[in-house]
């Protein structure tokens, strides 16, 4: 009977056009609108190659560190700078004509000349500061390793070389063009889209529970008077709704990854895990609403959709700043908001190297699901009918 009711429920859900729209079609439509709205923003967030000039004097030509570093930063397709090697008066003219962001001149110490302040000027300044830091590190190594009384030059140079290699391996430049990745704040919109899709399974859970309640459907009346196990029937119906939801969620991932070219990062298994548990939270939320609210199916659907959209709004769907406002002023609200838990779980995978925050959200979703189940069981046990 378990398998039979499982198959029957799946067929029933797929025949419900309203459910199929909200579970399958609506997330795809919304994802398309998101992509259309934010595609230009994503392109504009990518840093452009910066035009600069370097005064080609003896100090620069004799400084291998600056010469090689800027050569590397102006090569290949991922280059950071377009560089003009010119005389000082030419560099000044380029700057006055706004053909370059600024220019570098090496004298006693590096000097950056710019005409205004902005992101490109700041990047140029940070790069030069990093080169200065690297140069100082190398000078310190040489100063500490050179022993005037040591005659074995081969051993001395080998020691210095080893030290430099150690520094190079342990040193990571802070100047990286990660603007299209870590500064891609519009990814939160797609995270909330997945959170919304996960929580919309609550509608499916509500429908299948209603089908087994005597006061909600004729099928529920037949279930109530039948000798069959009520627990098995409800469990098979809930499992069927969960499977249908996962099909819809899979379609959303396929569509956004392969057609909209959305990059969710490299932790695909953890992404799947979060989506599965997020869908479980949405399912139990729908079951809870179906169990404790004594009203018609349309009203229950409205409650689920309202809670879902409000939760997604708080987690950043209608404006990314809302998520940070809630985190700052009402952090508890995001701690109990399943949409925020799902969104924050994706966010932690995309932006952080450790998984503490991710697993905190996983545990929070599981606790939320457990709480919904306890409330649902309590609500169903208290229901009594004078007649059906």
C-alpha cells in the first residue's frame, strides 16, 4: 500500500497545474528575470585594465623587482595594467590629457603621481606598496644572511636563494582581480531564488497532508474510515511530495548553471546537501501549516507563500542590503528564518574558506525541521471530528 499511495500521490501532484507552476515554472521565470536584470551589473563589476605610465629612467631599469613585477602585471589576457614606458614630461602630458590613471617614477623612493582619487588610483597605489613590501623583505633577507667574513660565495648565494624561495611560497599578493567573483553580490539574489524554491515545497507538503485529513477532502474521509495504516499513507504522500520538489529543484539548477551560466562555486556536493536539507525545512513548514490551521486549502497556500516571500525578502531577494540590515539590527530574525539559513549557507560556501558557518546553517535547518515536525504531530493528535 505504501508504494501504491506513493505512485498515486506523484501522479496527483503532477496533474495539479497550480502546483506545477509554483514548483517548476515560477522559479525558472524568476531566475530568467534576475539574469536579465543583473547581467549588465555583473559585467560592470569586472575591473577594467588600468592605463598607467612608468618613467623609464635609470633607477627603474636597474631595479629588477619593479621591472619584472610590472612586466608580469601587463602580460596575457588577465593583465591588470596597460603600461607606457616614457619620459617624465611625456607621462605628465598623458596624465593631464587623462589618457592614463597615473604614473610611477623611481627616484630615492617610488613616487606615484595621479590627478584624482578613485578605484583605479587606489589599485595602482596598493600594487606599488606591495612591491615595496616585497623589496624590503628581500633586502632584509640579504642583510641578515650576508656575513662579511664568509668566503664561500656559493654557499652564501644558495642560502639567500633558499630564503627567497621560502618567502615566495608563503607570500600571497593581496592584489587580485576577484571583482567578478567575491564582489559578485548579485549571487545572493540567486541564493534567495534557490531558498524560495526549497521553501515552496511547503505547498506540496500542505496539499498531501490535506488529502489525508477528513475535514479537508473526500479522500481524507475515506482514509479516516479505512483499516489501512494512517501513518504509512501520510509518510508515503510526504515522501512523494519531497521527490517532486527535488525534480523541480534539479531543473532549476540545470537551467541556471547550463543556460544562465550561474557559477555556484566548486563545492557541488555541499550545495546539493544544503538544498536537500533546505527542501526538508520547507516541506515540514508546509506540513505544520496544514496541521494547525483549520482553514481551506487556498488560505493555507497563501500563508505558505506569504511566509516564504517574506523570509526571502529578509534574506535579500528584493534588495541585498536588507540581509545586512537584519543581521545588524535584528540578528535573531535571520537565525529563525529558514530562507536566510539557506541563503547564508550558500553565501558561506562561496565566500569563506572554512565550513563552520555552513554547518551551523545545516544544523539550524535540521533543528527547524524537527521543531516543525513536533508542532505538526501535536496538532494532528489534537484533531477530533464529531462527524465526517
